[in-house]
C-alpha cells in the first residue's frame, strides 16, 4: 500500500541515526538535511541528545507521532520497532535499509513476516527490507526527501 505518509511525510525519524555519515543511518540523515527536507526531522540514537544537529531520542517509545520511519538498525530489532511505531506513534510508512531477513536465513524470513503482518494490520507502506531507500522530490515542500544511504546530496 502506498500512503501519503510515504510520499508526503510531515515528519521523518531515522532510527539508527549517526554522526558518522559513512554509516547508513548517518548518510540517510545527512541526505535529508542536505535535500532541504522541511518537515519535522528526528533521530533515534541511545547515545546522543543530538545527531547532525537534529534532536535525538534514546528510544522510539520516546518519540512524538511520526509519519515515516527509516530504519538503519540490525534486522532483529526491526519487528519490535515497526510494531511500536505503528501501534503507538501512528507511523504509517517504513523504509527498512537493514539486511539479514529472508534473503539470508529462515529466521530472517520469520522476522520479515512479523514486519509484514504489522504493516498490513495498520495499513502502512513498506519499502524494504534490504534496500537503499527512496528519493522523492516533493514539490509542494520545495525539498527532496532523499532516503538513500548510497546517494550523496552534498
């Protein structure tokens, strides 16, 4: 399902955001900033209060409601994060960069099934897992939503 929250998010959180722009979570956040994203931008990093100038939360449970979540964390963490965000933070769009799902093991396939069940239950959009992201030029906002770890908008 394609939702408005995927195509025109008013708020985005990068789970696994980093000050190291060579890590996927750091590259994603940098691209959102450099692309001129005008909505509410948030980061989840348990070790930082701020990541690349963006307010950071220690846990997804601490976030306000957020339209789109980009996950750059280990595969094993993803199902619970998706469930928490969908059920308590009204998140209806997910981009999962993480690998280690059905493309690797049976256990990974089970993790992927849990994510799909949650996304379907809440009518959310899902890109991934194991993807490089999405680039969306949202003209209404005069910005670029560049959620790609392999694309540099420097």
